[in-house]
């Protein structure tokens, strides 16, 4: 499988390459700008798979595809977590929000490998994605979750949920009254359902409601520990890779 990375931040590109190596995916080339990428594609055989950042140092990476007819499969690596995710999902193998998570990367690579034998269409409609980047999708975020309690169904308003967390392969909502409810969803699915100004994924295990944060404490290895008003069952740590983004989110 011939794979390349197009990413203007060289440390991020090297980190992604190392992560892919652990999944037995060898990266043959790392490109860092629109200009460099166009020149490379003109002189080289096109790869099977591209890990593509949207915003490069000299413009949007879509300019590469305007200049070169590329039919490679694409997995986006993007910071556009507030909009256009529907377009990325429909028009690519997958999308990975920065900072890239090991497990999410493994899932994306698996998706690509599963689609190859089926000979499914792998090309990307970049024009459609560009339209949605210019005119962000009007998102309808969930206002409530419905859970089953015995023979009854209970509706939980989103504003009453302090956090979502995973435990023993289940996903739970912890509410302001100190109760925990098992949901029929995953943290990955919640990504498109929660309002990003209100909820932030601080680690693989937790999504946190900004209004539930009682205290933020410096922690070992440049991490942060969060204390919520009512949820005390597990320690909540902001992973080191997400600390900067978390601080930006708070502002």
C-alpha cells in the first residue's frame, strides 16, 4: 500500500508517520505545501492512500486537486471540528481530528483496507467539500438523550449531563443529580451530536460539559486534572496532546 502524508507541520507529519508504522503502514513521502505537492504529483506515481491536511502553509490543499487529477483515496487530518464533518465523512474514507488519536487512526486504516477488495469508489468530490467549508452546515445538535430504565424510557436534557464516559465497552451519561445512564451509542458517534462550544473530548474516555467544570488542576506530564460539580466516580485527566486545544476551547 503506497501511502503519503500532506501536512504543513513537520512534527505532526513525523508523528503521524510513526503512528502509521506501528500499524504496518509505510509512508513513502511527506509533503508540506501546495506547491511542493503539485510538483511531486507531476513527477511521481500517485499513491493508493493520502493522509491530507486541509490548511497548508501556502493555501488550501484542495488547490493540489484543482491542478492535478488525483484518484487516490483520502483520509482527512483536520482541525475543522465545528463544521463540514458531514462532507468529510461522505467524500472520504474517514477524517481524523487533530490531535490524532491512536485508536481512531487504526479504525480509519481498517476502513480503507476493507474497501479495497470491494472496489468501492474512493475518489473525493472536493468541490462539494469546498462549498461546505465556505458555507458551513447548519448543524442540529442533540437536545436530549433517551435511555431505557427497566420497562420505562427516560428523556435526559443535554444541559443536565455533566459528562459522557466509556467504561467496560459501554458509554454512559453522568447527570447533575449524580446518576449514570447507559447509552446506546459510542463516544465516536457523539462527536457529531454534541455542540462543540459546550462539550469537549478531553481524552479517549471522557466528553466534558464546560458548565460542569468546578476546578482545573495542573497534573503530571503537562496534563490537567478536572473536577466536576457532581461526578466523582473516576479521575478525569485532559490528555497531554489535547491540553492546548482544551485551553483554546475554554476561551
